C-alpha cells in the first residue's frame, strides 16, 4: 500500500505530493487526512496524507512512512474538499491552505511543542464507609486530612504529590483522575441585556430560510440592531440541532460583541482570534472538534472552524478588508463561507452598514437577497454631521483642532459626556525634513519616510520596523535645522492634554501591543475613567458607549489620499462607521469631520448618511475606469532584491500575459508598486482586468510553475486584491 503525502518545505519548489510506502503496522490505520512523519532530504518532516493507493507505477525507489503524528486524521473530508475548491479560485499551494485552516499545534512541520494541559485530581476508589473506617484507625494526620477532603468534595486537585497521597494510592483507597484544561477563559461583563426584536428585525429574521444555501446581504445602518438579528438567527439554528459560525473583523477590537454572545449562549461558544496565544487557540480548537461547541465566534480564519452540521454562517461588517488574507494563501473569508454554505446547505448572511460595492452590486442583481434595516433599533437617532474645511481654519492658525470642534469638546466636557476622536496615523509626526537642503528622512530599507515616535524618542519605519534614535542632524548636509510635519496620535494626545486638561486615553497599535490592553482601554472608557478616547481606525468599529455624544474625525483625507481604486469606498465606510459611535442612547450625537477636501463625494454623502447615492456615484467611476465590480482584477506581484533582474523578469511576465490571454482582457504594466522598495526588496506588478477569461488560470499557473523554482525572483498572484 502507498500513501500520497503533501509536505511543506523551505524550498519553494516543493509543493506537491510524494509517494511513500505504508509500513505493514500502519495498513488499515493510516487514513486520508492523517498527519505523518516522512523522510525527506535526509531528515524527518511532517505532512498530510491526501491519498492511499494499491499500486505505484513510477520507478523511484520509495521510502517508508516513519510514523503517525496523531491518533485521528487532522484533515476531515470537508477540509480536503475546501482545499480543492479554494485552490481553484485563488491559485496557491494546497499545503498553504491546509496550514491556514489549523492552529499551530496541528500544522504540519510545526516547530513548537504545544500540548494538551491536564489537571490531576484524586478521587475515592472505595465506598465512603471504607474511607471513614480507615480514617478512624489511621494515625497519620496528613492521610486523614486528604481522605476527609475527598469525602467532603468528592475530588481534590493535586498540585504536588506527597507521601500521604502515594500511600493511599498504593493501598488502593484513592485513585487519580485526569481532566483536560481549557486555558482560554473568557469573561462576561453582565452589562448586556437581552432585548425583544422590533418588527423590522423580526421581518429580516423571517426572511432568512434556514434550510437551504443562499447568500443574503443585510444592509442596516449603524445601531439598527443587526447583531440582535444575528443572535436570533443563530439561536434558531442551535434549536434545530445545528451549529453556526459568526465572523467579526477582529475580536480583540470588538470585545463588546463577544460579551453579548457569551451572555446569551454561554458555554456553547468557542472564541478564535489573534488575541489568544497558541495554547488557548489549541484548546478552543479541540473544544470545537469535541462537538461541545455549537457556535464559533472569530476573525477571518475562524471560517475554517471544524464544526459539523453548520446551519448558518454570518459575516458582520462584511466590507472589512481584514477578511481577505494579505499573504499566502490569499483567500477571502466571504468566498470560503460561500463554499461551506453550499456544502452544508446553509444560508450565508453578510451584514454591514456600508456594504462593499461588490456585495451591494450582487444584491442589486439578485445574486444575494437584500435585507434592510433603516432605523436605529434602540434609543437614539443618527447623529448630525458637520464638515469643516481645514483650509479655512488654517487662516485662523488652526492646524490640528478646528475652532468648532474645540468648542464642542468643551461643551461635552462641561456636561460630563464623552468624546471619541479618530486620527488614522500613529506616532508623533509623519515626516522629518531638513530645512536647509530639503532632504526627507527615509527608511534605509524602504521607500517610506520615517515616523517620529516621541514616547520612545525614535524614528521608525512602519513597513519594516527599522528604528533609530531621533535624528537631530541632517544626514545629508549636517544641518541641525530639522522640522517635522504631519500629525500623529501621539501629538494629538499631547495637544488635547495641553488645551483641555481632560482625561485622555489613546488607542493605537503602540498602546495596545500588550495582551489585554484593548479590553482594558475599552472597559476603562466605558466606565468613564476617561473623557476622550482618541485613536486610529481601531476605534471606529463596533463600540457602543451610551455617553459618547461627540465624534471628531481629525483628518478625513488620510484614507482618501491613498493611491488605490477603493480609497473613496474606504473613506466613506470609515466615516460612516466612526460616526455611528455617536448618539447611541437617549443623548443626541454629533459628528465633526475635518478635511481639506470638503466637496469630495465620499465625504459629502457620508455627511448625509446616504449610502445609496454614494454607491451610485462610485459605481459610475468604477465603470469608467474598468474596476470591480464591473471587471475582475488579478494582480501579479513580482519581487526581487535585484532591481534590474526584477525589472527584466517583470517585463517578460507582462509580455507573456499579453500574448496568451484573451484579447478582451487588459494587461497593465509592469509598473512599480505604490511602495516600490520594502525591506530592500523591489516590488513590480502587472494588473490584469477581465470580465471572463478561461485562459487566465492556466496562464497564471504556467508563470507560477516557472518562478517557483527561481531563487532570485518571486511571483505571487493575488486574485481579487484588496488594494491595487
Ligand atoms: P448594529 O449591530 O446594527 O450596530 P446592535 O445590534 O448593536 O446594532 O444594536 C444597537 C443598540 O440597540 C444596542 O445597544 C442594542 O442593545 C439595541 N437594540 C437592538 N435591538 C433592539 C430592540 N429590538 N429593542 C431595544 N433595543 C435594541
Ligand atoms: Zn540637510
Ligand atoms: Zn523600512
């Protein structure tokens, strides 16, 4: 008997199945999906069995499988099927897909030893009467104590062995008992109250057919009660004896959602997200495998949760870019959800206040069924939004906070209400230049200017993490006449402290890198230990603070100025999301948006809470420029440490694409990527735009095959990229 084993190995060339002989002792034991150790290049590595056959036609001398890694197969039938389907869509190595499905402890070739943690208990091995008899005749206090404790509590956790326990075990009076420990302990705040759905929510719930696969798009304004709808649908699914996946953009940013789910569903939930360490992830994963869990709440990779009998998949904030993985395998959780929905014959529900253009276009064409919630569910109404032209403010010497925003902040502070301020740039300032020679201080490894961080007094690269002690002299001309430009969250915090003397808390990547800090900041702000929460886009999502009545956007242009076809969509979404944080209770909310582009349609429509007109306008532009959803895009990234070689190979690839794809397909480039040099690697790209091209996947595969074995040039293919 032979097994086909897929392995992952440092060398790019190895992403294929290899045949091994199954030793006699494993015949009938090894199944498809098993993780095995096999000899490869004179060492043992791990891989997955993808096929078992009776004969072998090749003429290599085959090696034997060395050993099994686990008792049971790691990949089940559905996962193997998913691997096939995903590979068809995104053209990546199959092993990379399997690895993405698994927690580190179960990946092939993992380099840590993440085990199961067991607690050891002692329990009685005889009747209580016998224990009592023994106590009465025993002259050792420590033994008596142990037995009395067992009589009282039935079982006792053993932290350290001692001679008493050993003796009692030897005498057969007590025995050990083991139990797996779950290292992840979520906690429930108890603040969330279960509500009764309103008529609109009821209608949405009733519209979803739980007995067949169908995609739905729930377009509901912020605070319209989408989360309650998800919970009700999931509740119904559970009552039918099925299971559910609930995806959220990044749980550590939205602890309030987890809190609501834990309150309602308690121990039937597993949580999977990047805030857990690998031990906790492994425990949560095994909890799912054991069938004890009915609901998985998690970020992108939770879409692979090994639940059986799925009854619904919900993707909240479906427009969020983090649902697409930006390294290999570049899958989109939405696409995987559709495959799994079909497999289980279950509905897939996408929800958003600002749906992606792709999803709304599909809903408009009836590919997804559109459901809507147009009113706020609880108290409160949509906030009034005001746009401030910062060009005007500059004439009054205001560069950070406009006059009106300053005044409104004062007003809230006086009333004892709270304020959220969004500034999508961390650090102190964004650029350091020399006033004498005009040099801009750049990262030596990247094509990016360094950001000054005052708290550590360093200049840092946000791409490669390069950092140096703050530069006081120009490295080009030696002048000490240096000036920093641009505004980051650190500087804004300093400014707020200077002007208002209020209690200010900052939330960005720098203040939340330690585990649990997100939750702490959010909880503290919720308890009104602070008046002002300022932060990057991580504050825009999912937070619900009744006392927040003012939201300020400090620089709405930062997302608008990104050279990317989605920049308007991203800006509209971000402004709508962050505006939705204001006025979520009886207190009316207000929003102030500061911008240098007050007439830009994404800002004007965000002000009017007008998704529909924004959608129409943006669709016109996408059509004119042949962008999604009118055309599909695939990006071919060509990278090399060698500038000239990269250029030469990128041109070859461009030619090859043009020659071999259909004539209706457009190939742009090669061109230099937006950030051309990152960590001393040069990035070229070709953009392919097409409506339908049956040749594409073969052509891309040919390119991939060639560069897989090229040690100097890397090619990565990104189907439906998030950014171009
Ligand atoms: P979304 O997910 O659309 O932003 P949520 O589900 O978070 O909306 O609801 C917003 C607020 O309204 C929450 O505080 C929630 O408790 C409340 N809410 C939702 N549905 C109802 C309802 N039917 N009755 C009363 N309050 C509700
Ligand atoms: Zn200089
Ligand atoms: Zn860098």
